[in-house]
C-alpha cells in the first residue's frame, strides 16, 4: 500500500483598499437587478402606491369618487361586464337591466364590501398581470383578451 500525502496550499490575499467598495457595489447591483426584474415586486409597488393614494390621502367618500372616475374614464362597458362576470354578479346586472353608471355603482359597492376583499384583490392582481402580458412584445401574441 502506497501512502502519498498531497499537500494543499491555500493563499489568501486580503486587499483592504478594494475590500470596502466592492461588496457594497455588488449588493447594490444585485438589489437593482431584483427590483428591475421582479414582476411581483412591480405589482406590490403598484398596490402600495394605490393604497397610499386611496387610503392615505382620501377618506372613504373620496375613495369611492376616485374609483367611480377611474371606471368611467378607463373602462368600456364590455370591460366592466367582464369584471362583473369575474365576480359572478353578471346575472344581477342583466336581471336589473342596469345602465353603465349603475353598473359602476354596483361594482364599487361590491368591491367595498369587506366580504369580497379576497376576490377583489385577486381580480386586480390578475388584471395587472394581463396588462403586463399585453405590454410585452413577445407575450402579447398569446393573449386572446
């Protein structure tokens, strides 16, 4: 039996002049990459900003007025009915033959109900993702929206 002992040499060079700047630069670079590439982070930032605007600056009445204006300006009747369909309230809308303004009021009442918080949050999250996909040059061709 032949015992050959191989020696391993490790050399550590501690360069203190560059040591202080390099880790901070790497950490900042990684943090920047995470912030730029994270769609979930984008959504959370969007939600936090929206919450700040709606809850931090506005009272409940002003919040409802802002939501009403958002629906009136940014959504077509077809899009409003799509939201109602997601919430499962389309039958009530059609049974009462509601006009566009009434549909908006009905939606706001539904979304402000505490019992509907989870489904409203999920709908807003999914709508956010759909918009992200629509704005992506590659992914938009796969959407049938």
